[in-house]
């Protein structure tokens, strides 16, 4: 089993979880600026390097790996797999790909390149079969350096996993700065957890 079931009676956030899933169902988003200079300076392939760094940070914190299973039990996955969008310029649509992500960035980039090569001409939204349950979404707006980005989840508030949206990086005072929006569910994730995540993500990028 790739997850553990949370005992709600023993869950340290039980009161908050109940409040933000039943009393006031609530998600929120935060847009921040990520310094990606190290990725650029090292000549790493940009998008997969960002995906790798985000996934590495996600897998460090339970708050970013929580979901409901098919029985509506609260669970925390042991690890997460990134599911990222790829733009098809001919159809002007995107498709989703997922790639297993371990602890070696070069291994991940190689796997990413293989998936891109195989599915680059896809006209399906989800061309790669057997998508695992433990995926989380990352999307990109590479043509837009945005100041804020927000998703509106209209189909209830049962989606607990984080959603990441990356924008166009720009050179600012000699540094490459990329906007990133993260949407989370308040039932499992407070502002403190998002702040800690962003700090960790920046540290991971600096160590790539």
C-alpha cells in the first residue's frame, strides 16, 4: 500500500480539518517569486529541473501528500509522482504526462526526455496509460510572468493535494525570478506549511 490511513481521532489537525472541510470548506492560493538562477547557471533543462525540485520538496512534507481514498478515508501517500502539462503548439492545447521521480535529477531528466519524445505529438489529454493514484499536478504558463494566479475549484472541496502553476521567468537585478502559484486545501495545510515548503523548495534549487 502506497499510503497510510489517518486516524482522525488522533489527527493533530482534527479540529482544523473538520472546520475547513465541513463548516467552511476552504482552499487558498499563494503566489510567490522563486529564484531559479542556479538552474539557469548550471544549464539544466529548465522545466524538468523545476518539476524535480518541487517533487522533492513535496515528498518531504505530509501536508502536501494528503488526499481522500476511494472510501473517503483521509490518507497520506508515502511519496508523490509529478503530473505535468505539456503544450502542443499545433493544436494549441495541452496534455498531461507523469514521470516517476526519485532522488537523482539527471535520472529524472532522462526519464522526462523519454516521455516527451514518446508523447510529444499527442492529441489526447492523458496519453500515457496507467497513471498512478499518487500524482499531483504541475502546470506552466511559460509566456506569462504573472503577479497572481488562482484556481477556482467548482466541484466541491474534496481535492486535498497541492496544485502548482509556474510562470515565465525574468531577469531581475541579475537574477532569474520565476512566479509560482501553489493552491492548497486549508483543511490539511496552513500558511505556515506553505511558507516552510517555499523555503525548502528554494534550498533544494540552490543545491541542484
